[in-house]
C-alpha cells in the first residue's frame, strides 16, 4: 500500500476518534475553555497531528494516549461537579476588576491585564466609561462580566411597572420546503392550519425556504425567490384596530342618540370595550 494512502487512513481514523472523544466530553469543551480544558485540547490535537503523518509511530500508542487524555479531563470534570475547592483549583476563580465603581489595580496586575485590556473588554460590553460600571469580574473562561450602575441601565418593562405576557420561543414549521410536524404539534397546530395560512398569502409550501410560527399563531415566511416580497403578519394589528374601531363607533352612537336608555347602553358598552382594549394591547403589540 502506498505510504500516502496509509497517512490518509491514519488521519481519518484518528479524526473520527477525536470527534467522538470531544463529543463525549460535552459542549463545554468547545465553548469558552478554562485552563485545564485548554491544555487538554492542545494535547489531544498534538497527539492526532503526530500520529497522522508519522508512519513510524505506532498508532496503537496514539490511541492509548488519546484515551488517557480523554479519561483525565472526564474524571476531573466529575470531581469538579462535587467539590468546589477542586473546581477552583482546576478551573480557576473569578477575579474582581471593578468593585463599587472602583478599579482594583492590584487584581489587574495579578491577572496580567493592562488598562487598555480592561477598556477593550468594557467596550465589548458596550460600555465606554469606567465611571458607568458598578461591578466587573473576570471569569475563569477569560470573559469579563459587567454590571452597569443602575442609572446607566436600560429601562425595562418591570422598571416602568408594565406587566408583559409570557412569550414562548417561535417554532420552525417549514424548513427547506418541508413541513416540520413536531414544531407544529408543539404549538398545538396542524398542517391544515399551515396550508390555510399559506393560502392567504398565495404561497405554495414547496416555494417556502423557511417559515416560523409563534404561540399566537402568527406565521412569518421566507421564500426561495428573494425577489418576491411576503407581507408581514397582520393578525394582531388588525385585531387591535378592529377593537378600537368598534369602541369609536359605540362612542359615536352615544353622541348621536337622544334616547337616554340607548345612550346609557352605548356608553357602558364603550367603557367595557375600552377596558378590554387596555388588557389586550400588551398582547397584540
């Protein structure tokens, strides 16, 4: 067998093994790495690289080494889940950089961070003035978590005393022109509803690249043909507009009638409908 074919086979075999080892180690291994995970990744990659092109190296030894470097981080991870002190030792501890609005210069030096490094990480968090920061901590993964001062935070619905309805994640009901039955079922919908909604838009399922529906039954569609525009969902705005029109009509009837009893009926109905509009508005906007 030619040597180059042997190298291809070894490389492919080791790559498959590395793929499964990394998969078994979990998603954490391929996200923000701590010190121990970083070292493990380098060593595993080095083992694969060496035994891929060095035909004189015994591939069995390479597999044994990879297995050892799989067992080590796997065992460390299990122990870390049960022991905080061991976790702090292997993964590192968080370091406070800003406390009560004051920069901790000694902690910056301890972690090898310059002022420019701190400012860069703050800019990554959309903060350009250190005076706007109440608390900042360097995580073991190397990311900087920042808590802005309260007066510099964006207002939320809770700050304004507004109660918003719960909202679930949208479901992809059509992907690559094919209906996805499970996401439809998650929304308590069915293909018949989907076909009816697409008929309203004069769209065939096979022309849809991607379609998503939310818990309110609104459907958004993206077509294969980028030159065709698709109308935005209008069920909610139309519902609110219809309710407001009905309420306005009731007020108009109240002004036009001279019958006291009818005037009272129209006025009462108008007030009740206005209360309904106030309740529904957060849900349909």
